C-alpha cells in the first residue's frame, strides 16, 4: 500500500463550501422574508465557487482536471463491466459531477433574473420583461427538484461505496490523500499558487458581476419627466 495525494486543498475547500452554501440557500428560501436577502448572497457565493471549479478543472492538480476523469461512453461501459481500474472520479461519477455542476449553474443563473414579487428580485431582473422574469422564476423553482434528485443520488452512491464496496469516498475529500495498492498511481501534481491566484481572481470578478456589478451600466435610463410649463 502506498499513500498518494488525491484531492488538493483548494478542491476540498470548494467541495465543502459548496455543500454548506447550497444547504444555506435552501434553508433561507424556506424561511423567506428578510432571509431572502441572504438567499441572494448565498447564490452569489455559489456562482463564484462554480466559476472556480470550472477554472480549476482546467488548471488545477491532476485529479481535479476534467481531462483526468471525463471520458467517453467506452469508459462507462468498461466501468459497468467491472474492468475499470483508476482512482478519483469513476466514469459514472464523472457524469454525476458534470450533471451537478450543470444543474447548479442553471439554478444560480436563473436566480439572477428571478422575481417573486414579494421578497426577492434578482439583480438583473430589471433588464428583462416581467413575463420573461416570471418564466425564468418558474425554471428556478422547478430546477430545485432536479438538483435535489442529483444530491440524493450522490449521497446514495457514497453510501453504496462505503457500506458495500468498502471504499470510503469521504475521507480523501477531507484529508486529501488515499492509500492505494496499485503502483501505477501517482500523487496529484500541478495546481500551484499561480493557478490558484488566477482562479480566485476570476471567481471574485464573476461573483461581483453576479451580485449586480454591471446593472447600472446595462439597465435602461429612467424615463425623463417633463417639467410643467407653469
């Protein structure tokens, strides 16, 4: 058995931060009222995190990169036959990751234009018509069910691996390393300080945009009120 570095620290921080923010966003919308202000803030933070993950999937360390685990149908068939031999996300897990990222992106992006006419209005709802905002709000609300289904499937897969296959998927996401008995596996490399700075700066910029940083530049000017002649 040898110990290898599997998940780098930035990826682990992303994973657990995303979990906490999604839970907080769900709780805040259930509370409603003034908590919707925090719901919007949580959504903005989630957009920043998702941006980071997309960038880190390209310039991060070995097993965090999409190229390391996103494969074609052949890899999925190999996995289903029990012939797959690898670490990190398996081919089905890769689909789960991509599905989760996609659904979360739909959720937060529609939130930017959503409007419940009571306690919440997305920062960019003023840029579209009321009918468009209502439609997007419907998508935002309906997409929660799909997100919940993916989260449930994710938890079920973890339970299956821990209890049935005796492979603890949670521990490496906490400590970063994993013990393997195959000498062909090597510790993750890459994703250094420079890459981290780039990813964080871009993520902050996107989060600034998401919280309405460009609304004042994109929104139409207010109508001119004519002054009375007398």
